[in-house]
C-alpha cells in the first residue's frame, strides 16, 4: 500500500530541513513507500492548511505561536498518524538561548503530546529528550537526517599542495558559530592555510568585518552545488554553537574530507564516526587547534584512505 504523506514546513530557507525534504521527495527508494507532498505555511499561521493524507509529518518550529495550528491539525485529523521531526532544539540550544527552562520545557511537553510519534534526528538529541522527559518514551524515535550523498562519494581525493583549504558551509547566523572560527583562524596566524566560507545570511557583513581584510579568508556567498564547493577543500570546520544533527558533517565524511568540530549536540555522534574533536568551541580553542594542526599528516592520511 502506498501512503499519502504530507509534510508541513514553515522554514523557507535553503537549510537542512528543506534539503532533507528535497531528498525525500526525489528519492526513488522513498517514493516506493509513499507519495510525498510538501505543504508550506507561515510561521505562526493560525489557520491550519487543508490536508488529505494517511500520514502527516510536522517539520514546524515548536513555539507558542504555532501551537494553535498544531492543536487544530490534531483535532481535525484525530485518527491520522501525526509525526513531528525535531530539527531545531537540542541541549546546547537550551543552554545558549533559553532563560526560563521550565516554560520552554512545558512548551515542548505540551506540543509533543499532540503527536503519535516524535522523531529525534541524532542520538545525542534523543538522549537529551529522554533525560529531560520531554516526550513519552513510547512515542520517541531516533531517525537520522539524510540527503543525497552520491555527489560527495563521487568526489576525487583532496588536491595536494598549498595553500591548505579549510572550508566552512552553512547559513551565516549565530548558531553556526562562524564568528568563533574567523576569530580563531586570525589568532592562529597560519600562512599556509586558507579559510573558505560558503554560505550567506544576516551575519555576513559582521563576519567580513571580523576577518579584518585577511587575504587568507575568502567569502564565497551562497553556492548552488555544495559538492562542487567541497571539492576545493582539504578539510571542513563546523564551529556550531548548537547542532541537533549537522548534514554538512555527513556530506564532509562522504566526500572523504577531514571534519573538524567540537563535542556539541549531534556533532558528538559524528566524532564517534571519525570526525576530529577540536576541543573547546571557543576562539582560543580553535586557534590552538589550528595552530598545531599537522597538514602533512592530514595529507598522508587522506592519500591512504
């Protein structure tokens, strides 16, 4: 039986949520399990969209503004399987952003109670949700996010020679921590390495100011083909302040590039799968790590893969 699956999303950026949805709706394998349809709504929209489906999957931001719509969808479709995928929240998100933890956790508990299943996208996120008792354990599942990795597996090994190119990919916002990386890179004073930043966002002007005219820091803006951009890099840095999963990590390791990241949220799972733990996710931490990074040893290890 082919299920009609409706995905509801309120994120209009070309970030991880929409990249994952694009993969799901275009995958021949997943197409055999269901006919996927994406319904886009405004964040905080009061009126629920018209839905006819066997399964409804929420990719919405859980917030008080979205609660009326979520409640209405549950009321209108009491017998339809209702699933929520938690793309936004994690332990470090709470540490970095939440002042009133009781109020925030009450919001999550209330919202999650509307769903038949709540999906955590990484094992650390799953463990955090269990530990904080945010969801009935019987309703909680762990399903890692995914995208089409074929273009990354198809890349050649990183080019040898200098300068060594360290890439950073993602939206230029406070979550991704590129300000930490730019400051740490400048503080390291390495002249045999370039930092190439691929992405755009509200923090771009501030990051360019932080770069201070360093010719070894290059801003490329938004790029359509992440794999083609990653082909230029020998390694990729992820200095995220919080990260429920991190699709860039998955792509980096599929591309055979060295992944550098801190032990933050879902990135801890990637470290257990072979990424390099840089230590403290601070300016001093990145500076110290980059300063001692042995580029020759990286080249040898990548040639031997």
